[in-house]
């Protein structure tokens, strides 16, 4: 990332983190995370203890928020199968 990193969303658990990051990066928005130390060392994901902030460049914040809002509205979808590596060909 070249600019100032800002929080676009906070997620719980590694699966949700990977989904959000893969989705944003597939749409051309580089990401980084902050706050994963507890989760990595103690496997906490309960009551906010394992929360991770997904961060993007300040210049990408509006686009990232728009994409995530479209997911929340049901216009777009975070696909589980694209992250598993187990995609099967039809």
C-alpha cells in the first residue's frame, strides 16, 4: 500500500478475514490487517477478542465501502468456493 491505511471493516475469525480480503483484492483493492496477534497466539475469536481490522489505502476507502455495502445489500456475494482451492470443473 502506498498511502495511509484506514480501517474499512472489522471481522471475526480467519475465514471471514480471508473472504473479505480476497473479495477486495479481486476487485483491485490491496488490503492489510491489524489486530491479529491474539488470534494467532491464543486462537481467540470470541466476544471481540479475535477481531481483525481489514485496512485499505485511504484512496481506496470509498470503493471498498461501496463493494462491501453491495455485499450487505445482496447485490454481490463473497464466494466460499473461490477461497477453498477445491473448485471443481463442470
